[in-house]
């Protein structure tokens, strides 16, 4: 997942999703399906030229992974931002079935403002 986003490869990211994936984010308390989630990812890829994940912690949990990271990115206007996040990723049959994402989008919106 990280490699796909860092490389700017939405097709590779999409291939990791189960058909009925649910992606929830704390900042708007919405559940997104694969299409809506990919729209957000594609927006991020289009708004940035470089992306690098600094993984602080990755812990295997029953049925998935808990990951704490900082996304460092450069916008198309040359501004940089760093956004801490924590994800709970549920996996079944090798595909992501659910992501619960905890982050504050202010660094992104400030950089793109």
C-alpha cells in the first residue's frame, strides 16, 4: 500500500482492496467504498509530486495490521507538509477489507491552501 502511494500508482493501490472494502476516517466520520477511497487517493497523488512514508510502528494484530506513520509530501506548488496518522488495516484473503484512519488533515489543507 505504501509503495503504491509513494510511487503514485493508483492501479496498484486499487488492486489491494477487496471489492467490498470500507475506509473510514476520523476527521469526517464517513465510511467510503473503494471508488470514494480511490478518489481521495487520486486527489492526493494529483496534488503532490513526492510522497514518502516514515513508518514509526507497524504491529500485526488479529486479522490485520496497526500502523503509525508520518506522510511527508511535496505539493505541485513546491510546498512540503508532514501529516502523522494511524491506520488499523483489516486483511482477508490477502486483500484489504477495512481501513480505520486516524489523522488530522490540517497539514495537507494548509500546504494546498
